[in-house]
């Protein structure tokens, strides 16, 4: 897929996922250059207070895969308010509880996101190349 096709998918799913008021920048990178989000060739940096996200994605893969990744990364933006609420509550706890809560939250967020992606894209079984971690080494969701 070329960059224009990737941008069109971002615009389509931004609307469908309730992110109309978000600014989403797309950075098309070569596969070996993208930091990987849970086994995906994509990554999302969130600047949630500004309702802004930057998605880095390797566009040189199957259109279905690119679309799955875009939905996945946009869902991180969609869940930003929930993540911030959980983080604020967890930060009130004594160490090491905040880190444990954050790891559990990250795992559950990814599980939920994957279920939603597969529900939105019937016909793609997905998941074969997806590595769900317990949150250790997670690199996405920075804000
Ligand atoms: Zn993710």
C-alpha cells in the first residue's frame, strides 16, 4: 500500500472509532525501522491531552494487515481517557501496586483491542503473528 492508501484508512477509522476531533499524523516507515507494538509493524505515540496521535506504520505489507494495525493503534488513542483514569487511581496506591496495575491494564487493553479488531474485520483471523505479552517490554502508549 502506498502512503496515500494508508492515510485514507486512518481517516476512515478515525471517523468510525469516534476520534474525529483527534489529529492523527501518519509516518510510513520501512518494516525494519518501526518499533513494534505487541508484534505488529506499527506503533502509536499518544499526546492525549492535545488529542493528538502519531502512528508509525510499515505500509509495505498486505492491505488487510495495514488496516488491522491502523485500527489497533487508533484504539489505543480511543482508550486514552480510560488508561489515564486507571493510571491516576493506581498512582494512589503504594509501590509496587501501581506498576502491577499498569502491567495488568496494558495486557487487558491489548486483549480488548484485539477482540475489537477481529470483530471489525471479519474474515481476517489475525492473531497468528500477534504476540500478546503481559506488558513487559511494551513500548506503545507513550504520552
Ligand atoms: Zn498495541
